[in-house]
C-alpha cells in the first residue's frame, strides 16, 4: 500500500524536474550568407519582471538560457559590424523556445571631413582668382 503513493510521488517529482529543466530559450545566430556568428552579445529580458540575463554566442553561433520562468521575453542580439536584432519569445512550461536570428550587415558610416574655412579664399573665388 505504501508503494503506490511512493511511486506516484517519484513520478510527480520527475515531471517537475523535467518541466524546470526544459523552460529555456536557445538559438543560433547567423549572418545574411548563413554563416554562424561567434561572439555576438545576447541579452534576454523578462517582460514581466525586467530580469536580465546575458550570453555570448559560441563557435557554432549558438546561445542558451535555461531554468527560465514561464512568460514573454525580449531577446536582443548585437555584434560589431551588424545591425542589432530584437525579437520576442514566449517560454511555456516544459518547452524550449527557439530564437534563431539572422544578423544584417550594419550600414556604412559616413565620415565628414571639416577643413578650415578662410574668408580671404572666398573673396578670391568671387573674383575668379585662383581658388
């Protein structure tokens, strides 16, 4: 008689551990060509509590956040030379959410070179003298 409650308790405890372990977000970060992006900074923020976790993608471009509370999360991925990627993900009991991201190459920066301005040069150019 004592065996059945003990078995049911063990099964219930095992399920709770599985649910706790499986609440995660993982993903792979790639560039536009499909190549993995190593060293990207990944930030996960709970929308409910604002709790923040960070990770860096490994050699395979992968990241993982485990042991999460169920809820909605914002994921931000950044790497120099690429545009920042932001996405939303929902973590449910007993599930692992996938948050793969494709980073786009960042826009080229413009350099403005400022040279000293001379009023005398303006007057010479006005009268078509060597400018």
